[in-house]
C-alpha cells in the first residue's frame, strides 16, 4: 500500500465517520480496528472513535480488548476486517455492520454478527 493510498483511506473514513461510531461524540480520531501493519490501512479496517489510545472510546477499546473484539471495535489478527462485523451508532441506535473498502457499510442482523464473531 502506498502512502497516497493510505491518505485516501483516512480521508474516506473521515467523511464516513464524522462522529464516534461507538458513542456519537465529537473529537474523532481514525483508529485501526485490527492493529496497524503494512498494507492494512484501508477503510474496512478503520473507524472513527473519540479520544486517544487512553481516553474516550479509543481508550475504552485499548483497555478492554476482549469486549472490543466481541463488539467489532477490534478485529483479531486472523480475520479480514471487511468480513468482521462492527457495532456502529446509527440515528442514536447501535447496529451491526460490515465495512467495505469504498467507504460504505451494510447493516447485518445481530445473529449474523454473532455467527461471524463466534465462528
């Protein structure tokens, strides 16, 4: 992945996630759902969370890795972020989604999300 492709991914997610996907708050930072590694800075692996690695929802994710994985705010190393569901606040209500690399997402049912996470 080139630096230009990474910048484009960050820009896409900045537009997609104008507020924190977990609480709806402002002061959003772009966070890698799966720990950052070469080539995985793509929209399906990025999310907007409020705070930093130690504050806000971003800090919650860091401090609660198992809960973050079970709610899709974190993606395990073995999984493809585009196939790993995440919770997202939509119109004040949490919904399960699959993110794509074009900057969109599709809603899935809670049972489908559970099946994907639990295997």
